[in-house]
């Protein structure tokens, strides 16, 4: 089994906790959800390819914006945003 490796900027992590109430350490858990959605974030991929992961964690449906650098997932931001929850619930209902 491949092991996912994560990294992030500690200052952005602190900012994300203050702004969105989610640490990047907790954001990693969205990737463990077997029904998580991973897709390219075309709107914000100007300088480098960015992606989002929408997955269920203990507190709800979490959206994580990230990029991949040298096989490491670099978390950019994360939050419990309505748009991600709606997409997750819509796409997950296809598997019921």
C-alpha cells in the first residue's frame, strides 16, 4: 500500500485554524474517506496544478485545496464549505 505524504506551511496552518477552524493535520483525514472526491481546481491552477479533496471527517464534509510537489501532497487551505458538502452528498448518493 502506498503511503500518502503531506506537508504545509506552518504559518498558513495557523491562519487556516483562525479563519476556518481546521488544522492541516486534521485536513489529512479527508483523504482517508473511501468516497472522497478528488478533482482538479481549474479556477485556481494558474501557476501550478491545484486540486481539491472533499471527504467526510468526524466534524462533517471537509474540502481541502492542495497541490502535489515531488509526490508530496501540499495542503493550501481547508474548510467546511457548503459547495463541497453539496457536491459530496450529490455524488455519494449515486453509490447508494
